[in-house]
């Protein structure tokens, strides 16, 4: 449970004061939903994640896990720039390398079109 709080605090810090971050526990103890809202936005982003990833991120800290974390922070920011890019305001994390790449492309493609 301490890993969840450490993760949430780190995410709050990295996203900044305009974001609100909370955890929603599910019936499955291996999964938790991370809820993210941004001030002046109606959407709530739900990130379905595995508690084992949160634990590994806090305890092991290999470079690959922190790269995934940085991608997550970037994807959250991209989502709130163009929430319509996703069919629903949720995604699973970390998933696979392919699913992370597809999510990044989906959110980035929308951003690139508006530029």
C-alpha cells in the first residue's frame, strides 16, 4: 500500500498543481485504477494498472520502468490536450511495448494534426 501512496505523490508532483490524482481500488487486489483530473476539464482519465508494476517502480527502479513512467506522464498530458483522441477516457498501463506505442501514436497523432 505504501507503494501506491509513493506513486500517487510522485505523479502529483510530476503532473503539477493543475492535476488531481487519486487511486480507486478494485475487487482484484492486483489492480488499481488511477484517476486523473485536470482543472478546467470535465474529463476524468482512468488508468488501469497492475499493483505489481507500482511496487516494482518504487522498489527496483530499473531504467526501463522509469522510461515507462515518463511515457505515462507524457500520455496523461497528451490526453488532456485532446481527450477526443481516445474512444473512452481510460487505458491500461503498462500493458505491452506495442500497446504503449499504439497509445502514444494515437494521442500524438491527434496532437500533430492540430499543430
